């Protein structure tokens, strides 16, 4: 009887821990939108013509800086510094929304398109997070498939920098939405099932999912709905 009570006690503590991680993750995720919006606003005022002139070099530099920041966040994930580094990264991601937002808002219906992309991203996240929040469901099997898909997508995206095929860009955006939607299921489920116990890293993962869905959904909507009249 005492052994059973100890097991139940451990399970209860684990459930409480998971709920705490999930609450802290959602709170920090909401907070991360503030520097993202500030960065996006500043990005709208910037001139990114240099980036268009050297896209491959920019991509290399961008990935180097971002992966360096991700490493710093991982090293400091258990301290307050990790939170500040995370907020700094979200500011930089907001800044990098500048080019696509500049293009979108120059369209006649650009404001509507940006709003639809934001709403679509929010609905997608809330719906998938609700599905993944049940510990009874196990989406751990998605991890390997999503990672392989992500690598293939990155390789194809780099190739398209040189190929400049609009249809390929649109197809990659559609695939990206599917991949990062799958990652929302995977990442939220990892939290509720105890596979991810650090809310800073959990927030970073979910932020990247949401960010990439928004950017790619915006790209799709501009292609199919964009009006220059």
C-alpha cells in the first residue's frame, strides 16, 4: 500500500511540474510577443536592400548569429539571463520581419493580409496546442519525421535562392506551415508528457513554430490574395 502511495505521489508531483512548465511557457511566450512587435516596427523603418543584394551571405550570417544565440540560451536556460537572451532573440526575429512586412504593406490589401496571417497563425496554434495538451496523446513519434522534413526544406530553400522559382517558393511555404504545425503538436506534447521540463527552452521551441507559421502563411496569402491596384 505504501509503495502504491509513493508512486501516486510521484505521479502527482510530475503532473504539477508539467502544469507549471506549461503555464510558465505560455506566459513567457506571450511576453516574447512584445519585443517581437517592437522589432517588427523598427524593421519596417529599415532599408534591407543590402540583404537582397547578397542573399546567400545574409543567410549564412543569419543562421550563424541565431544558432549562436540559441546555444547561449541553452547554456543559460536555468537562469534569469536565459530569459533575457530569449527576449533578445525574439526582438531580432521581429526585426527580420521587416522585409516581408514592407512588401506586404505595400499591397493594396496588405493590412488585411497581415491580419489574416496573424489570425490564422493564432487559430492554428490554439487549436493544435489544445489537441496536444492531453497527456493521453503521444506525438513523440513525429519528432524524427519533422526533423527530416525540416532539413530537406532548408536544403530546398537554399537551392531556391539560386533557382528563383516562384512556384517552388510557394510550395516550400506550404510545406513549412505543415512542418511547423506538426512541431506545435510535438513541442506542446513534450511539455505535458514530461519530455521538456525547462520553460525557457519550451518557449523558444514554440516561438520558432509560431514565427515560421506566420511568415510562411503570410507569404502564401500574398501570393494568392495580394493586390497591387
